[in-house]
C-alpha cells in the first residue's frame, strides 16, 4: 500500500501517511492495532532538582576540603575563607534560585547583590582594607538598585524595553563619576575626572534609546532598516 499523495510505502497499520499526514482511505479497510514501530512518547523531562542536588553536594565537599586543608596547613582559617565565601556566593547567585519553581527577580536579584556585598565585607575585614563602607557597599547598593529595577520591570511589564534600558544606561552613566569620587575619597590619589567620559557616552546611548521609543516613525524606519 502506498500513500496517494506522496507515494511513500505504508504499513498496513497506518491510518495516515507518516510523511505527509494524508489519511489512508480504502473502502472496507481499517487500520490494525499493531504498529511497525514503537509509539513515540515524549521523553520525560529531566528533573533539574537532581542536578542542583549534585551541585550542592559538590559545593559542600569543596568547602569542607578547603577548610580542613587550611586548618592543617596554616595556623588557622586564612585562604579557605575566600574559597568558602566564593562557593557560597556562587551557590546563592546561581544554584539557590534553581530550587524554586519560578525565578522571581524581585527576590533573587537583590539577594544575589546582598551576597556579593557580604563577600566583599568579609574580604575587607580579612585584609583590613577599610574600603567596604566607603566604597564597595555604596557602589554595590547602587548597581543592585539599577540591575534589580531593570530585571523587575522587564519581568512584570514585558514591554517598554527601550524605556527601561534607556533609563538604565543613563543611571549607569551617572554612577561612573560617583564611583570615581568614592574611589578617590577612599583610596586617595589624583582626581582625574575619567568618570565623566563614560557618563557622556552612556547618557547618549540611553537618551537615544528613549528617543527611539518616543518617536514612532523613527522606530519604524529603524525596524525596516534592520529587518526586525
Ligand atoms: Zn504521503
């Protein structure tokens, strides 16, 4: 028996052509139940929790091993603090959200930045740097605010991306001179004013995105040019 449309050879069990889906129609013919190939079932989705469980286990082992090695080699906890802190940071940022069914940026993005700030605080204490409160904390906080707002707005609005990213570029630009000033106040050294160059560049990009968002004909002609 052959398909009337594409001519492919059909098994007796087939009610329609496997290639072109044309129904097999023969007067007095009914497709038999036994199929020439096993019925195709969708593969079962892999449970990601198993993977997260394994990664969690590896993280714990890594932390314990570095801690024990450090204790045996040195006089106390020295380098293993950074290793364990790094593992914890990696875990909070990349693995922890995986345990939850839905990624909620309103929770996980600020939590990730809090973890980064804590890790920096630990390093500051460990090296007696004295730069955390005056430099790292305000900077991490400001970056956290910008990134969190972008993630949350994109997640919930699902439109107006041009406005969101335009605003984010302008805010990031404003952060640059602030970063330079904080660095100058914390570490000293000559004040060059390099922060104003990225400020101008980022603000220009941001304003351009917002202009594209506002001026509809301009946006449409850009879409045509880039075939979006
Ligand atoms: Zn066919």
